[in-house]
C-alpha cells in the first residue's frame, strides 16, 4: 500500500468560452497509493469530477502531468490511450448506463466481446464476477427488472470484467437509497481489501467517507486537505 498508483503533478484544467476562462483545477499535486479506497469530496464546482475524468483519461489537463502505474498517460495517443484505459481502468457512474435490450449476462460480457475473448472463457469470467457481486442467478434478467442497487452492481461487474487495477467511481450511490448505497460501498471495500484494487470515488454522501482509507477534500479547483483513517 506504499506504492503510488496515481500521481498528479501541477495539473491545471482551464475551460474557455470566447474570452471567458473557467479554472476547474488549479495546480493540483496528488499521490494516490495502490490498494486503497480513496473518497473525493467537496461542494459542486470544486473540481471533483474533472479530477476523476483527467485521471481516467476521459479528459486532458491544460497543463501538468498524470502518471498511472508510472506511465505518463499524457504521452499516449489514439489506440494506445484507449487500450491503456480499457485494460487498466474500470468506470462506475451515477447513471448505470446499462443496455436495456441486453440481459445482465450480455451487459457484463460486452467488454470481453469487444476484446475478442472466446465464448467459453467469457461465460466463466462473467459467472465468477456475478457471484463476487452477489447477483448470480440474475443472468437472464433485463436491467429494468432489477432494483437500482442491483443495476449498479451489474454496472460494477461490467467495469471489473477486464480485471482493471484502478476503479473510478463518480457519484456511484447518487441514485440509490441508503441500504443500496451501503451495499455498493461494501463492494468497493471488498475489492480493495480482498482483491488488491485501487478505488477512487467522488461522492456528495458524507456518510460514506468513513469507509474510505483516504479522504481528499476539494474547493475551487484545489485540494485543500488529504486525510487518512
């Protein structure tokens, strides 16, 4: 847990609309250790989601560098960047983004299909993943037949199916009641403690941060505090 998994060095993100500039991140320096559960909190507009998107290579910093597994991802382009993101990162969002015309099994196996994994291996991997997340037996249901918590666990299963080492979650419990929010956070804790994953979660739910190893507080595009349990 001592090794840096993610390192941000003087990261700025500036959005421009005509002559107007808006600073989403202002020179962020940050080290996120491997095999930790980190929560990022702060008011709306503090830069939380921008931080997550830049770490996830969904957006690029205006200046500064982002190293993940000691790789400067800013120097990766096109297919190399897409492959790196697909193999090393899993994304979980507030909206489950499941395909309602596919079954649970088909939703979870989709990244494996894209990757070209053989059918028999796909079945084995999906079965293990559904069992890990406590949704085995729901393989042939459609997303709309599931509760919100079950849909989010399907989304997490899909995010994990390629065995990424870094899980990025943006308000993953935002659409859930307290019981299902607890289930999702328990899954994240298990991924860290039993499966060696690194989880970075943006949340407005202050009740959930007590389950994190590290809490990062942001305000006005700056990291104002980093605390450990």
